[in-house]
C-alpha cells in the first residue's frame, strides 16, 4: 500500500480549516486571495496551499451560518474583490473552537502515548 494519499499523512484535516479561517478573520478582514495565502503559511497545511475551491465553499457556508460576512470592495483599477470579516457570532464561536481544540490536543496526546507504547516490544513475562 502506498501511503502518499493516506489519511495518516494528515491531509484529511479539513475540519480544522474552519477554526483557522475564524482565527485569521478575527485578526483582520481579508480578501479571499489573501486569506488563502495566510492559510497556506499555517503548519496545518504543511507548506502547501489549501484547496481554493474548498475554502471558498467553506466561506460561503460560514456566511450562511452567520459566522462571517462579506462585501464587495471596489477598486479604482481592476475588478471588485470580495472581502470577508468575522461576525459577532463568529467571535462567539471562536472561543468554543479553542476549547474543542484544547480537548482534542489532550486526547491526541493520550492517544500518542498509548500508540507509542504499543509499538514497543513486550518486556519480560512468558510468551
């Protein structure tokens, strides 16, 4: 089995994009392109840019849920750009994500400890 596209590589952590988007938008409103660039710098993406189509779909979903809002920013030159900002509900949601991620972190630490122990050869005892 080739493990290049296996979930064990961490490529299926898409659900973590949601708190990442909220975190970045809590810092500043951003155009979609700039949001994608900043997401790409996060360790979550291992230096690879996120799937733009998926991120824009997520932004649309989050806007429908009231977590982000967007408007069109018109420029003197070039096309208008959609700018995204976190809403009051998004700011309420972000601390809940922080608590959830903290719990995940603890659970993952425990899982790692057990997994690492399971790879150690048995000591003593009879076969």
